[in-house]
C-alpha cells in the first residue's frame, strides 16, 4: 500500500500529544466550494505523465492560491524536519473516490487471498471477512491524501485543497494542514534519504517491512506533531525529552470504537496503527537522543524487526533476532498439502496472536520476549469439493530466554484450549528451552516429523539472541 495517513489518525495523534502539553489542534467540516471559488483552478485532466499509477483517475493541478499554501507547508516541513527539498514536489488533486480507488487498486488479489489464508489459519479473522472491502472502507474514512514515491508525487483530496486555497482560518491549526505536512515529510525522505529506492524492495518479510514502515511513518508523524506544537509556540523537545511519557499517553488513550478501523479485527487494526503510534514513540526516542539526525540514521539503516520498534533501547543496543528457518516437510506434500506462504511475522503480530482471547486483542507482555519466528502455511490441494477448510500452519519461534518462552507457551496453550474440542486435536503447542512450536489445523498423524525437526531447531539455538 502507498504511504497515506487518514485525517482522523492525524488528528487523534496531534490532539493526544497536544492536549497533554496545552497544545490544541482545531478541526471542523470543510465548507463546500462555490462556483466562483473554483475559478482559479486548472480543471483540465492532467496529461498521462501527470496521472499517478496505472489505475489512477484524472487529476487537476492546484490553483495559484492553493499552490501558495502547499509552498508554505513545504517550507514548514523543511524547517521542522531540518531537510531541504532538492526539487519542488509535484502535486495533483483528486476526489476522495479516485484516491480510494487508486490506493485499493494497488492491492493485489493474490496477496489479499494469502493474507486471508494466513490470518484465518491463525484464528485472527473470521472466515467470511472480505479484506479488500474492509480496507476500502477504512481508506474511505476521510483520507486526506498520500505521497507516492514511485512517481515522486503528492496527491491531495480536492475538497481539502479547495478549503486551504480559500485561506480558511481557524483557532490553532487544522488537521488537513498537519496531515499535508506529514506527507511532505515523506517527499523529503524520498529526495534526501532514499525512501523511494527502499520502498521498491519487494523481498522483505512482514516483520522487517512493518519495521521499515514504522520508521518512515513515525518520522513523519513526529514532524507533523512538531508542526502542531510550533503553531502554538511550543517546542518538539517537550515531547521527545520524555518519550516514556508519550508512550504512556498513547497506550492509555481510548481506542477508536465507532469507525471502520476501530471495529476491524485486531490483526488489521493494530498493525495499521502501529506504524504511526509505535513508530512515533520510536522516532521520539531517537530525537530525544540526537535530534532529527538520529532519525535520519534510522531512515538510512532501519530496524530489522518490530521488536526494535516496540523497544527502541534494543535497537540502540544492537539486539538482533535469532535466525529461524524451516525445513522442507515433504510428508505434508505427499499428504496433499501445498505450501502457499512462508513469512516472519515478528513481535508485533505475535502479540496479536497471543492476545486473541483478550478484550484489547493484544497481549504485549507474553510477546515481549520474542526473538525470532518463521511461519509456513499449507493449503489442501483442491479435491473438487471447493472447501478445504482452514489452512494448516507450522510456526517455529524463538524467545529471549526460557522464562519468556514459558510465558508465551502458556498464552499459546490457552488459545488451543479455547478452540472447539474437535479442533484441539489438530493444534499443538510445544516448548523446548527457548524455542516454541505452534501447529494449527493439521491432522495429528502428520505431527511427528514436524516435532522432530522442531527439537533439532530448539536444541540448536544459542544461549541468547545475537547482537550487532
């Protein structure tokens, strides 16, 4: 997916931080544009090279008044972030439907089907969940715009752009300006820190990919909050001097409950918000130590796991995950099971898996000792009846020490015990030392070779995880 922040998320983060410091972010509905107010806009559809993406709808270019607002916000982004644009940012204006269509058109159907198989197999989503439909509804909640590093272009929603071009004034600062600053920081990351090159890498597993996104979104969110604070005469250092306070503030905030994101399954809600919330705390911790220079370093050499995002001190100490590999289980393929996905999910998604019985949907304490994992998912070869059931999952995991592994084991076993009795026989949780095995939706007659391979893996783990 492209780098985009909904206006609601931006406002929530700005208000959460600002309210604790006496800083307030204003908000309100945008007034509709009159015909005369649109006269300065170039309403011609852009030429082919000005349309972002293969499925993009026609765009317009900003009017002179709108461009002046963007230029002002670009200067603010440069000032707060301490970086300068090498070239002006190209800007297009589209309506909300076109933006949502473009963002969701980038979601490959095969990837969505694999995600469904993995998360349904792990018990994290209902069988009938339409992930594409859910993401379309989430993106439809007042998305202000996005920056596309593939074509070096910022796209802004048309009604937002019109309101800014009219020079609407409000007490404090409105959410749209703050969000555009956020997206302009992505353009700075692209031009000055090589975001586009790293964004194009497509061989990252889920865990390092989530860590990468947390760095770039946390950086942009921190700059956005700096913009909010600056407008109120406050300094960003008021936040970054106490990142522990920021973490407490965000963790204690009431979760969104009535919107599409707030009611989504935890595996989607938590992972989507983590880039902004956990990424913000990570960026604030680095900023408190070395300003945005330290954040620049993390952009250039991002954390390799969400563990390092969730625990910035481990990133700073150079703690690394254990390398976990899975052997080929030929007996499963002989039994008609085809491997469809292999991935490393990381501590972020592990806390969702272990927390699926919790009201919050997460169990951070049980996942805290994560030090590596490898998951392989198998699908029954189609036998013609069109219903192969849940995908089988084999998951090798490693933990910082035996005590942490025992805590995770207890949480994983509770999940098995909560399953219907008939399903319990197809699940397994087993621990040896600081290694733990999770098997789901697999006939017991096929477990023995997996357990044997797991024993070899667990006994081969060193006494502690590696460091840089």
